[in-house]
């Protein structure tokens, strides 16, 4: 028997980067401590906040909802889980069941919105039109734009002051590296643990409480805490570039444990030194849909017009 490095009970998992073998209880404690650290360092939530939580039925958002369920009791904020139905036959229907189960377990009411109702098209129909018309966009690119828009609208609908999303440390490290590899310096300015300011009227501030938790740890947290989650991958998820960066980071992490955190920490240090974005209350509204946008017509509306 391998014993827990903290309490000497039987260990159920090993974290190489920290050189720790842990039992379920000590691992849960460590996972939640990292979320508390994000809360402290980035001032994610305040007492009285109404927090919309984007959930999908997958492991990251299941871990997110549960950890915020516990944190909310301490800090004093309310949770409103929301789910975006992209309209992907055979995939979304299945994962929705897991999201519903989790909400039921926690006694939370789930609000569902869909691309169909908010953008006039399901993801399946958009992909069909793209192929018929030979349009150049990538599935994950389009879906990312529509998901952000839908989550923001749903968060507003449920009266949220914050929107929490399940991006973990792996996601953040991947995005940072992708920005480097693309030479996208502006990407660094836009991207962060907290996006937007509370002064923007139509944009609900978006926060990433799992920034210090690895993808693997989110899955372990779900298993150890008996949270229902769906394992299937989206049938359109073939964003080649992110996949390559992900494989590369996983390979480096295996040989040099702690590398993902180093990418993350470097990014946070650089970010700290960048000038803060100027708060601009009026500018930045899409002339078509009226939503928050840095361009005259937002990416969502440009994409939707190309389908007509
Ligand atoms: Zn222990
Ligand atoms: Zn627009």
C-alpha cells in the first residue's frame, strides 16, 4: 500500500509535479485550496454575487459547479447553472443528462439556452451550410464565438453578476502557447483569468476559478467526489492546432513535471506588467446585434451573415 503523503491513509492517486501521493480527502482539500487561491489572488467573487456557471455535463464544469457550491457557502454567493445546447445530434442530448443529474444532486435549477433560439441555427445546420457553401471557418472557431455569446446572454437572463467557466490550467497553458506560436500579442491582452469589467453594461464579467487546477485533477476531483460526468468528445472537436499544442504540453509535462504551471505562471507575470485595459463604457457595441464588441460588427454577426 502506498500511503498518503499528508495523512498516511491509503493513497489513491499521485501528483508528479508536486511529488505527492494523496488519499481522496487530502486531494479534495488540495483541489479546493487552489480554487481558494484563485479567488484570493483575482478577487473572483464577492458576498452577494449571483454567479452563473456554464456547465456542459463534462468533467471540468462538473468539478467547477461542485467546488463553487462549497465556496459559495463560505463567501456568500448564489449559483445559477446554465447550459448551452449547440444542437449537435447524438452528443449534446447525452451530456445534458449528466448536467441535469449533477444539478439535481446539488438542488440547483438548471437554465438551458440554445444556438437555435439565440442565433437562429443549430451547430449541425451551420456545419452543413459551411460545407455546402464551402465557407472557410473552423467548427471550433464558430462554436467558440457562439458559445461565448450564448453564455453571456444566458448569464444576463438569470440575473448574474459574474459568469464562471470551467477552463482549467491545461486550457490556459494551451491558449498562452498558441498565442505565442501565432505571434498574437493582442491575444495576451484580451485573455486572462478575469475578462471584462463590471462597468460593461451588456457583458457579464467572465472568470476562470479552475486556472490552477490541471485537467487531470478536474477528472480526479469528479471521481473522488462521485460527481456524474460525460466522457464523450464533441464530434466536431478537431481543432488541429490546439490538439497539437495539447499533445506537446502533455509530452513535456511527462518528462518535466510542472511545465504546464510554469507556462501559466510566466503568462500571469507578463500579464501583471501589461497596462490594464482602459475602461470604456460607450464604445464597443455591434451595430447589428447591439452586443458588446470591439469591431463595428461582431464576429458572431459576421459569421451568421456569411450563412445567408
Ligand atoms: Zn490523506
Ligand atoms: Zn453582433
